[in-house]
């Protein structure tokens, strides 16, 4: 038996996968593993943005972890991520179900509505912050305060009040990020066989029971995946906040990603930024593992 004939007669799945996986592993190592290892090296150095490292040191790690501002930044980040993840899930799921229901009933304008939601997703983060900065402008000509004035309500300190500034940052991120959740949930909902809903109608099941017994269980995996993606994406958000509030007033809206950016590009502390980048990476991995564990636990129960 020749070698070519042996390869042809070999059952599928018994070949060696490494010749196919090695190129992908090499690309991932080049673009991901090597930069991560370099960040680890910089975290244990005294490197700055204008001077290379002169040796290994724990000074940057001690300085960053002992910085009193870090606790405030972590608390702000936790609030920002938690609120956004829950709100993005609810908003995306609601819009996706609304579009599917409208398409099922043959309502006109569903495609235009879907496109309108997706339009916010393609707006760059900096532009998103600038747009909402104009809407939240506290001057008399500010859009939202002008509308409130017409309604007989007083102006709101959207950006100068610490609590309202964080609310404003959440709203801006929610407006832009809802489209991504909507796409995930829309695809998952369209993948559910229509016959299941037809059977539910024959059983006289109401909308809430249909959602709880059919839609939610069959979309649980999509919800878990979207939770991971949205959590990591929100955790790394800083551009829209940078354009909207700059992290202020004070540190009211300075999240961990923005704190890392400021440490490197304003304080020129490359080693400190590397420490914060590792902290950001650890937070993202923790969220991913936690959400994955919760999803598996719910599926098992």
C-alpha cells in the first residue's frame, strides 16, 4: 500500500492537527503573546515613555498598588462595568425581540429601525464622546437642558456633578454599545425554530410564559457569550469618556483603562502603565471566568 493510498483511506479525524494549528499558534504568539510578555517585563522595570528600562525593580508595582487614587478608580470601574453590562443586555435583548416580533407581523420600517440602531455602533468612541458632550452641555443652549427648560424643569449638571457625570458616561456608552448586543440577540432569536412558538400558541401560552419557557432558555448561551464580550469591551472603554469628561470632575469618571492611559501618556510612566495593564488583563480574565462559571452552573441546574 502506497503512502498516498494510506492517506486517502485513513478515517477522518485521525490525522495530525499540528501542521494546521502551528501557523495559527505562531500568528497568535507574534501578535498577542510577545506583547503580553513585554508588558510583564516592563511592569518589573523602571521604564518611562522617554527613557528605557535600566534594570528590574518592584518600585513601579509598589507605587501603583499603593496609590490612593487606585481604590477610587477601581470602584468607579466596577460601577461603570456592572451598570453597563446589565443595561446593555436588557436594551439589546429588548430591541432584538422587538425587531423580530415586528418582522414576524410584517410591520414596515423594521429594516430602517435596525439600521438606525446599528448606526451608533460605527461611530468612533471619540466622536461618541464629543456628540454626547454637546447634548449634555450645561450652557443655556445645551440640547438636553434646553428640552428640560421647555418642560419647565430646571437644568441638570450633567458633567459638573460627580454622580451625574458618571450617569452621563454610562448613557453615552449604552447608546453606542447597544447595537452589538442587539446583533448577538437578534441572531440567536432568529435561530430558534418557529415551530416552537407555534406550539406555544396552540397551548395558549402568553407572551411572558413563552419568553420564560422558550426564548430565554434557548438564548442562554448567547446571553453568556454576550455578557463576556460586553464586559471585556466595557472594561477597556476609555476613548468616549476621555472625550466626554476627561475622567472628571475630579476622578468621578476615571475608569481603569483611562487611568492607564493617563499614567502612560500624561505621567510618562511606562512601567506604571504596564502594571495597570496587567491589572486590567487580570480583571478581564476574572470577569470572563466568573461569567463562564455562572453560565455553566445555571445550565447544570
